[in-house]
C-alpha cells in the first residue's frame, strides 16, 4: 500500500470519506476541508494501492516548527480493519518528521476505543483531557508521541 499527497482541489473527496466515517455531528464538509488545506503546514495523505480505491481513507495533519498535529483522520467503514489506518498513521509520522517535527499531538474522543487502540499501538500516550470538547459533549483525550 502506498500513500500519496492530495491536491487541495480534492476537498469534496475528503468530505465524503469523513462523512462515511463519522456521525453527522462530527462530520466536516468540503468547505471545512478547503479551509484547513489552505493553512500553512497542512498536508493530507490519501490511502491507495492494489485494490484500495482513493476514497478508502485519509489523514490530515499540520506541522509548525518542531510540533505536528493530526487534524482529522478517517477510514471508510467498508475499508476498516485492513491496515489502512495503521499505514496512514505511519506515513503521517514520517512526513511530519521530514518537515522537522519532533512530536505529534492529536485529540480523540474518549469513547473511540478503536482509535485509542490504534494510537496506543503506535506509541501515543494520553497527556491530557479536554472536557466536553466535541459538539455532542464527549471528552477528548489529548495524545502525544515523540517522532
């Protein structure tokens, strides 16, 4: 499996993947994707390779000085459980390191056991909690990993 950078014009594809992976209250639309893609240091990696279609998943992150942050990360439910998320996360860490980041941060819903498991397996640790961070009132775990 390989990952490729996504051109800014593919915000609609990113929004479609995001909508498949998240409940309505957590979904980001194409305008939100476009706005984030316009920020300095933002990059997106799209999963593909073999029989994996471009719409199977993506990860969006940004680097600023020596830190990086995962902004959002989505794998279409039809493609979950096939290592796509693990591969995207590994590639994201690599790209952030290439850009000069020494650490990576993210927020993840406290009740998202699958994502928490993936992040823990990749070496992330919980460093804080943001109470009622998400629109539905769910707490967010702040996680960090040295790169």
